[in-house]
């Protein structure tokens, strides 16, 4: 979905199609007045996306009930506009500073202490989107690279099924990064709730371990995170498996942007090459 199509959906929702585009990735995210609007891909092509939008709104309400600082939905259920899920959110106050690893860790400790909600949460299948993203990439990527990622997906899915967690399983954020924390006047708030799941809590912690090795997070910043959380997931024998699954998914996610973004294609090739070379510390970059 490109920006033009997302703005068509925005206009069909009855919102100004001149709204500010804040990000364009898995969703198109717009800001207009006191609202944030997330426009998803067509549910006709990806029927699971409408259910994911419904669940994200339900998670937001549940977190409020539990006293967890989190973004609040402006409507109780998503809209379906020309086959696209559209969710409306209250815009948060302006950030007073950039969120750091300690902010994320403090929120994860709260989330990881929660019991299961009254509604169903899925398992955190990191690899679920790999096939969809590779199909979107199509001929823009080398078929050999696509095949390689499919083989990695299958191998890590099999390995993950045999893992034994160290922490009690339960609700997790699913994409636990400082960018998904907003620090406003009242403190850190959790945002981007669409990957909320019930699974190994280690899933949330591996994300930051990978950030240390791949995305330039300093050892000091990572130490702040593990100290605030109270445990380093790298001490768990299953860490390399969840890390490998996440790396595979991250490569495929970038691939979907390759047909329209030359920088994404360059980054995709960098990532796949580092995996083929079995080099765990080659720096990966946003594009």
C-alpha cells in the first residue's frame, strides 16, 4: 500500500486526506487534530489484518483497565473501509524526551506481571509474515535469497517449538523497542500494540539483545535495559533460536519494500549476506 492509496482510504473514512503522514510501513499512520489514524493493508488480500486490528483495540482497553500506561483507542472497534482496517487513537501529548532502554524495561516488567486477559491472544509467531512479505517483494529480490529465507524460517520454527522458557509465559508486547514507548509529561507510555501476544516473555527481551548486536545499541544502553528489567536474556540457552527467528523475519519485512524503495533493496541484500556469512554483528540499518 502506497501513500496515495492510504490517503484514499483516509478520505473515505471521513477524515481529511491532508492529514500529516507520520509513518508508512505495515500501516500508514496519519495525524489529524487530536487523533492518530492507522490505515492497514487490504483485508481482502490479508484477512488476518482485520482481526489483528480488533485485537489491538481490545488490548488497549485491557491495559487501561490494568493500570498500564498505554495509548488509548478513540473508538471501541476498528472500521473497515473499502476492505482496509482503520483504527483511531487519541494523540498523546508531545514527548518531553526520547524513550530509553530503562523506560522500555520498566513497562515490560509491568506487562510481564499481568495474567492473561479475558479475550484470546495469539502466540507470538515471529515467522508468520515471512511468506506474505516475500510474495510482496516478488521479482524485486533474488529468488535464491527468498528461498534461503524460507529455509531459515522452517528451521527456526522447528527449533523454537522445542524451547523451554526460563520465565513464566504470558502476555508480551511482541515488538519491544524504545521506539514503541512515548515519554510524555506523565512518564513512559506503551504504544503500537498490534503484536501483543501470549508467549515466552523472552520474546520481548531478545529484541533488545539483537539491537545491541545489529542496530548499534551500545553495551552501556543494553546494560541499562537488563539492569532495569532484572535479567539478561542472553544467559538463556534458547536466546540464539529466538534471535535467529527474529533476524529472518526482519529480513523478509525489509524485502516487501524492495519493489518501490531502492534503499530497502540495498538493506535487504546486506542483511541476507550477513546471515549467509554467519556473521552475527554486521550492522543493520533502517532505510
